[in-house]
């Protein structure tokens, strides 16, 4: 995923940032000797540092990505703390004149990246909450999805594509919304899988159809590559 992100795959980068948010907070907390959450400046610094680690990681020279990322985050958070300490020691009146064009462009760029990443992370968490609420309307949960998710990649792809058929066909979509179940008989006549297979993956298909019918754009990105 790191190599994919380095080659310009934004989805791979987003997946990394989302998955390793707890790791970033943990490293920042170790440096600061206190709990770090999404609202702390140190978390923004850690996000930016993790993004930097993704871009600079080298398989040849670095032992492992997480070891390298840990080092980069630690250094950047320490630098941030030192900078904040120095600024606290001097009043604004005694601060030397600084040309923002030459001095702040890199810092501003890093801050912009960190802010964007933080906002995306916030939106993802909001979407996860909304999706969980929608699943509950159909008697489902994330725990259920873990249990019923098809093990084999081909079966998962087929289920997602059946869900796409439901989401994009008004008749099937309304049937699902009104009756809270799949129109299995109708679907069976259109796909090349057995009724037994559809019924076995019913809960997963419903969950994927609900996601595709939603406005949860960040979560829907995870389905790219699986759809027709």
C-alpha cells in the first residue's frame, strides 16, 4: 500500500491514513507523555509526518515502514514541541522580522496537508457512524459483516456486483427499502449464481447495496475496482 501511495494512488494513501490513525496518536502520546486525540495540534503534526514517511520510505534503506514512520513522527512531534517552547519564551514584540514568502511556505504546505487529512479523517468517522445507523435499520452491524463477509475474493466481488445491480435498479432498490430484504427470485434470473449462493451472502449483499445507495462518498471509495 505504501508503494501504491508513492506511485500516486490516492485511495491507498487514504486507506493508510485511516487505518494507522491510532498508531499516529500512540507515537505522539509517547513523545508528549499524555493522551493525544483528534483535536490536538500534535495529532495534526503526526498526520503530516506519517504522510511524509509514506512519501520518503525506501525498501532498500529502511528496515520496515512502521519503524521508519515511528521515527519520522517522533522527530516531527519533538520539533513541534521545541518550536512551541521557543515561541513561548519570547513575546511577539521581540520576534525578529520574518519573510513569510521564504520562511513559511514549507510549513504552510505541511499544515495544509495535515488539516486536509484531519478533515478527511473526521468525515470518514462521521460516515462510519451514519452507515452503522443505516445497517441497524436492517438488523445488521459491523460485527455481523465481519462474520458474513465472503472469504474468497471472487465470492466477495460477485456479491458486491449483485449489490450494485440492486442499487442501480429502481424496482429492486425500492423492494429492499420497503421490505428490508432482497428480491432474491428476481435477482436469481439475472445473475449466474445459484439461489443458495445469493441467500448465503444475503446480509453482505444488503450491506453493500445500502452503501452504494448512500451518499457516504469516503466509504464508497473502498468499493472501487469491485464494480462493473
